[in-house]
């Protein structure tokens, strides 16, 4: 009888140890899942609160070399904190390519008219693309994309 009580006590203790181990593993996985879910939710929130709109594009033939001047407005709630991380795509319809940023400008690059440190809600900023191949009678596509992937397109016929 004493041995059956002892066996029961050992089995109860072993069950508690196993249950505690399983609970520890489950809780750590729940923490991992929760942090992944939180990061994903924050990224989606950031995308939902960001919105750009290309409001005007002009081909400036008086500039030397000719430039394309693009006015874009941040109509979202979140500011754009890294303006130089904006991506600009430009080219003929169906053949647009990413144009690299250069603070000094240059052929096939884009730059800000004046570099903003942060683009707040309702701020308008001007981008200049230098391209000596701008031709009259063609259709061009411009895409301005925020660092988080939210973008605005504009179609220009020269």
C-alpha cells in the first residue's frame, strides 16, 4: 500500500513537471506569435495612414537641360520621415524605370527643389527629373512611391 502511494506521488510530480514544461513552450510560442502580429499590424497601419497624390506635372523646356517638374502632396495622416527614400519611376508608357535620387541632380536622376527633412500631412513637395530625351508627342508615366510602398501615378502627354 505504501508503494502504491509512493508511485502515485511520483506520477503526480512527473505530471506537474511535464505540464509546466509544455506550458512554458506554449507561452513562449504565444509571445513570438504576438510580436509578429504586432509588427504586421503596425506596418499595415502605417500603409493605411500614408497617402501621396501627384497633383501637377510640367515639362520645363526653358531649363537647361530640360526637366520634368512634379508637385506631390502628402494627403495621408502620417508624415514621411525619410524623404530621400522616396522612389520615383519615370518613362514612356509601358517602359517606366526607377530613377535614382541625386541631391545635385544630373541626367536620368531626380532631386527635390528644396530637400525637406520631413514631409508632414498636407505638405506639397517638388521633384525635378532631368532627362534630355523628353520628347513632344509622347505619353509618359510617373510614379512617386513612399518608403513603405504607397504610391501615386500620373500620366503625362507631351
